[in-house]
């Protein structure tokens, strides 16, 4: 991946295989309208006030994490759709790696989420809480001890990551996992891992999150305010590889969803092996004859050939194209089948930060529209799980961009 350094990558090897496949493909396979908490069945509240003070806490293990009670800024309990009711437009913005490396992107999007009443999912890489001096504690499957295809963070950046992961949870966001070493190629690739390998990787990721005080020796820092073993109900694999062998382990662990499948379409989801399959999606790519995966890396791969520092003169054009791609994906679902819209990104500054600006513009465009709910994956699963399966299956018959015949009142009333 030319132009992407190990430390600068920050988890951005995502789709090195999958994304390039999409890049070479010439065919496509808020605050109102349900954005805020307090509305029955509305999992749209993710921002709220500043990080809430902890009224009580029960330290877990070595005190790296703590049970502080119910998570703040959560929505009311979801309710089933009524016959003939129009489904909400769910939008999930998710972040792979979810670490802070001094570029200010983690707090930037926490603040943006707060301003626009959005909940998000942050997929935390376990290695982002493991000091490089302790790297031999990581034993990645089918790779040498301490190996990683993404860089370890500096101690200061680990402490910043802890700060913002803590704030994210207190603001109502979900903390998932992006696993650890991010191996995308060769015999040690996650695409070759067995279900037992995934179990080992998950166990280690949980250990790094729940025992960071013992590992680092930083006893004076505040704990993360949640029980991670209970919090963790889903993830996204590195490079969008290995889902088939991950799913048996995910089901055994009681995970509710997996967001690793590449090249999904804008349709209502189904379960695989008892776990909700919530894939990144093919969305319109303005000015091109093919569609692009709904992730910053895939847009970069189609614009600057995998270089994170392309021709600066093209930055305005690429930013406009990326912004319009996100908005086109949203509008296509919103105006037709109301399929949930999933976006995956990284806290990166590729091509001058244009993809971060594009995501911000998309959030501002989406926020406040009628029936829109910007939620986390877990909150979306909460809603899915209370729906009549026949309703969800009927909505799954709608293809990308296909509106219900006779309108929603007619289409769903007959189920």
C-alpha cells in the first residue's frame, strides 16, 4: 500500500484485498424525525450532554474497566412497526481502529455526533491499548509473537485513546472491536484463520482492553466506564476478510452482529449463522460507471491509486465526489426501500483529509431529516430484534433503489 506507513495507517489496511477488488470492478452489483431519545422505539440518541459524571462505579478486575450502571444517552425501548407504517431510515457511521494519534479526529467526530444527535460505533483495535514495549504479550495466530501489520501507538496516544473511548461510551456510542494485528496478506492473513484462531484473537483483544492498567502500569488513570465483556456484541474484521470462520465463534460468544462482509447492497439485512450480517455497501460513485464500497479507503483506491498523498490539485474534485457518493447512497435508500445505510471509515488524513470532510458534510446533510435515525450497530440490532420477522423478510424483497409497490401503507399492511 504505497504511501501508507505502519503507524500512519491506524487500522487503514482495511480492504487491501477487498477494496482493490472493488476498485477494479466496472459493474455494480437527527434531531427531528426520530433522531432524539425519548421517542418510543427510537435508538437515535448518541450525543447528548458532555460526558456524564459517574454516580457510582464497581471496579472490575484490576480496575481497567468498571461497571457504572446503565449507559447514558440511550433511546427508549424500541417497538415493532405497526401494519402499514413507514420504516425509519437508519444510518450507521462506524470507525475502524478508533484510536487517537494526535490528529484530533476522534474528538472532532465525537463533537459532531453530539451536535447532530447521532450515535456511532467505534471498532477499537485491542493493540491500541497495548504499549509497544509490551508487544510480546500479543501472540497473533499464524504470525510471529508481537507482529502487527498496523503500528503500535505511542504511550501518549494510548492515553488519549483511553480518554476518548471513555467519552464515547459516556456519550452513548458503542464500543466494538477491530481485533488486533490487522493481517491482510500471506499465510498469516486473517482470511486464513480458523474459528479457534478468531477465538484466540478476540480473547487477546478483550484482555488488552480489560487489563491495560496491569499491562501498562498506569494505575492513576480512570477506568473505562463499562464492562467490555458485556459491551462487546460485534466487530469488523481487518481487510473485511475471514467472516465465514469468525461467525461460529461470534455466535458462541453471543455476538449480535458482524459488520465484516464486503460488497453488500443497500437492502434490509438477514442473519448468517444466527448473527446479523451488516455489510458495507455498494453505493453510487458520481462520475463513474461503477459503484464503490461505502468506506473512505475504497474511495481513495479509486481516486489516487492507493497513495494517501495524491495530486493536491485534484483534492477539491475528489472531496466533492466522495461527499456526493455518501449523500447519493443515503438518498437512494431514503427515497426508496429505506434500507439501513452503513458507512465505515478511519481516523485518517489521506489526501489532505478530504474523506473526513466528506463524512462531516454527509452527516450534516443527513441530520434532521424526517424519519432519520443515526444510530450505532447495536442500537440498530435492538430495533431489528423486536420486529416481526415476516416484516423484515418482506422488506428484504426490495432491491436497492426499489420503492414499495403502492407505498408503505399498502406494502406492509398485507404482511
